[in-house]
C-alpha cells in the first residue's frame, strides 16, 4: 500500500482571499477539517478553514492568501497518510483493500481478481475483467479481508449472456 493516498483535487480558485474548490476523492469528510495537514505538491499544507459551497469544499490553506496563489494550485492533488480510518462499519471497506482480491461465486467458481473499484453515485462497482458487479449486499455476499476472497452471487445476464 502507498504511503499517501489522494483525497482530493483542486479544480480552481474561489474568491479573492485564496480559497480553492476541491473535488473530493474520499468518503471521509474528516480529512478536510480546520487544522488538518495534507500533502500538496509534495509538501505539507495546513488547512486554515473549510466551508461547503454547492456541495463542494472550499479550502483555505495557510500561506495561500490571494486568488493568484490559489489559481496556481489548479489541478494539484491533495494527499493524506494512507491510514485506515478508525471507525469503519462491518460492511465498509477501503478501496485499496479490495483491489487485487480474488472473486468467487457462492458456488465456488473463480471469476478473477478485482481490477478496480468504480465509484458511482448509487454505489461502488467491482470490476473483474469485463465483469461489473455492484458492491451491494444483493450481489456481494461476503468480503473476507484476511483470506482475500470476495464471494458473490451473480444473476442471469450479468456476464453478458443472452
């Protein structure tokens, strides 16, 4: 696992006082709190303030005090230490934990390894080769992190068969 993970991308400046608009790449909003430190362009940056505007965080970093300085950060990624959040529920997993896990049907048929986890508004989707499996209880019956196996229940049509 990488030492740092991407938690957001700066998509532009906002206003005249150095705030930036951030597209979040994490489900853990606590990573964007006043006083938090994140990696920006390979160096540590301290978050001075955060507010939400149209569903997107507006972040003000210490030392970024005008629109021109904020605009120079456009398209930069924000990173945080790749530490597991302390309070994951039983049915919550980190994407990095699922990628590379073996996927088998409840009948024991091996389908392959998880290539990536696609994030969609309704739910995430496991990509196993050309097969897309919604990451919901109806299809994903068990995630065994220690055994690195995901057991799934497919329905007719999921494999593209007629």
